[in-house]
């Protein structure tokens, strides 16, 4: 930011602040905005910093309405303002809305409108869209972040990340305990599922790969067949030979079943969401540890488009540095 820019928009007491920290300065750092005006903004809209004023959704809604003033009314889809206007004004024309009191905006009470008029002489939606202090705040934030690939994190309290969230540190231990319980249950019920000599034993090769050991049941059957008396009757010998031939298949099936049960079952719930689940023009469900930079790199292949995501979700994201798990973001 050059000196002329700061002189026109920032009071002298705050011009020494580095440009990257100006968005976090008190809102009365804006030239012409008194501390009393700042108190009225806080009482009505919880605006404390320059960034809060730049992100004030009512100003953005008013600017969206005024941006359509030259578009023929029949070409405007008023459905897009359904969640931004009070129900009685949803079908009002754009030109009429521009002249209407600011409390036609959904969520802006008549008391808030009175405070806006007292502090800034804002009476209509058009006045709110042209509020110079809001435009100054937007320009300051734009200048502060224009050369950055991601917002600068402030030194203040940050939302808890995945590793910091209370109670989440024990999640890996719970998974480990559940795995051990599953293995113990498998070991306990294996003799019941495989009576007699039990399931086939497992051997581990020198490379660490688990292989199926020799089938003890087959060995015992072969030994019993070799020791059979030659004086037994032919039907008995044929019956034993038939059993010897049929048992390996049964044992092989049991061994395959044991192997499949011994393999850990992948947990579908732990599989991370792939990039193919989200595409531009759709939505993105914020995961633990996500930042706008991460989402931009994942969806568009570059971190430089975080600002577009932020602009498309200003009504949801108050601070571009702070996004929370479970938020549904629109992808431009």
C-alpha cells in the first residue's frame, strides 16, 4: 500500500501498522469513522475489526442488488434473493428495492436500521451499498491480501485443528483397542468354528509375509490311510479313500475361510475423501484440518484460487483464515 492510499483511508494513529495487519485493526482505524460509530456497528452487527466490516453480509447483499440496476427486471431471477430479503419483498423489483429501507434485508432489524441512520445516514439499500467506510474496509483487505497465495494467520486464538480438538487425541487408541478385541474374539471362536485339530497354523517367512502352513488334517488323514490294514474289506477301503479325497477340499475351504477372516477389514469410514468427490461448480464439505489454500490446491491444482472460494462463500466464512469442519462451501 502506498502512502496516498493509507492517508485517504486510515487515520494517522494507525498508519504505522504493517499493511498485512491492517485488516485486524479496530474498525475506527478507518478515516472518518469514530469510536462511537464503531460501538454502534458492534451493537448491531458484532463488527470489531476492519475485516469484519469488509465482510458484513448486509453490505454485500445491498451491493449485489445495486449491481443489477441496469439489467431489465424480466431477465433477473429473484430466486437468488430468496434468503436475502424479507418474504414480503422477495418479488419486489430491483429499482424499488434500491430505494427501500435497509430493513428489507433479511436479518437486519428496524433497530439496526435506526443505528445505521444515526451513525452513517444510511436510509436505503442504495445508501448501504455505497457506504464509503465499508468500501474502504473492502479495499484495505483487498490490498493487504492481493499478493498472497493465502491469508496471513493472525496471532490471536485460532480454531482448534484436528490435533488440538479436545477428545480427538484418543481416537487412534480406540481404533487400536477395537482391533485387538477383534483379534482376540477371532482367536477365541476359531476352535469352535474349526473343531478337531483347529484351524490351519500360519507361518511367517523371512520377508515378513504370512503364508499358510502345511495342513495337519491332510497329514493325519494320509497317515491313517497308509496304516490301514490290507486285510480290510474292499468297501471299507473305498470308503476311506473317498474320505481322504474329499477332506482336502473341505480343509482347503476352511483354510481359505480362516485366511479371509484373519485379514483386516478395511474401514470405509476412515477412507479419505478423494479429489474426484468434489468438482468446480459443486459443493465441498470442509474436513478437519482444511484451509482455503488446501481446498484450492485440491480442486483447481493451485493455491492461488483460495480467494475465489472465499468470495463465493462470504455469507458463510467470516474470516478466510478460519473455516470449520462440516461447513458446506460452494465451488466457483
